[in-house]
C-alpha cells in the first residue's frame, strides 16, 4: 500500500509527499532490520547462556570423574608400594598369601583417561564463549588433560606379566570380591575375602617372586601411579579455575 501511494504521488508530482513516503519506507525497513537483529542477538545470548550452563555441568562432572580415577591410582600406587616392600623383604607370606596376591593384582590395574567437552566444541563452532578468559581457561584445562592422558595410551608391562603368573583359580574370586565397577567407575577392595586355598595363593606368590622382571616393572609402574595421582589433582585444579570464571559470567548475566 505504501508503494502504491508513492506511485500516485509520482504521477501527481507531489514531491514533498514522495519524500515523506520514502522516508517512512526507509525508516520502516531500518526498524524492521534492527528488530530482527535484536531478536537474533537475544536468541543467541539465550543459547549461549544455556550452553554455558551445560558446559559448567560437564566440567563439574569431569572433575568428579577425575577425582574417582585419582583415588583409584592412589590405591594402585599404595598396593604397588606394599608389593615392592614384600619383594624387598624377601620373607615368606606363610599362610597369609592372599592379601599379597591382592596387592600384586591391585597394583596391575590400569585405566585410560580421556576428557571430552562436547558442549565446549559446539560453543566454539558458534564463536562462543564470548569471554576470552573463559576460552583461555578451558583451553588450558584441555591441554593439561591431553598431556596427562598421553602416558596411559598403553597399559604397563607389569600388568600382563603379573596377571600371567597369578593362578587362574585366583582370578575369579579377585574380580568378584576385590574389584568393583559401578556406573563406569572402578574401585579396588584391598581387604577382600580370601578367594582360594592358602596353598594356591602361596604358589602364586612364589611364581611372582621367582620372576626377575616383576620387581623392575612393578617399581616403574607403582612410582608412576603415585605421581600420576598428583597429576590428576593438577588437572582438576585447571578445571576448577575455568569453573570460577564460568560462575562469575553466569552471575553477571543473571544480574542484567
């Protein structure tokens, strides 16, 4: 209708009216574009805010999972230290060889550790988060987690070696009573019920002691596991620094 009026004014050479109508059209188009842009920006900010909330949840869960794995590696390290001490002592375990077998078995536990933040990947594809300090903090955490994960790409040599020396009869009771897996989370029971006759445990310990490669590979792995637990603590510290920045930004957005 507006363009029809302009045509009528042109035919009548009503230049003032033509100018006014053109101004109205231009202003209307401009306002329409601005409203569309404002709506688009509002939708983008709402989406970014929700993704930031989701990213915070991912980081918090990553911290929790890493904490569980840190505890597991601490257990591995402690079991390894006791097993090495037993080897160094050179004494017999007598009729109490089952706890020694459990220590050697627990010390062989290994988990690969990977960190994924799919929400962060989605945010970066959209140019979010807009706060550079959050991006830097999350990137630092991902670099840290990658460096921590690299040494665990392959299981330790000790793992296959010692498990091949532990009597087969001991494997079933160990996995039933001394190893727990729930919701994808591993834990190791150090004081678990004796699973085989003392003679079977004693035979297993004797085979382990007689193998010259056990002490070397166990010493290497136990030392690594203890240090690795500390590295996982540093990884979580990096994640917590990102969380602090995300919490501050979410609080800032909530106050707008």
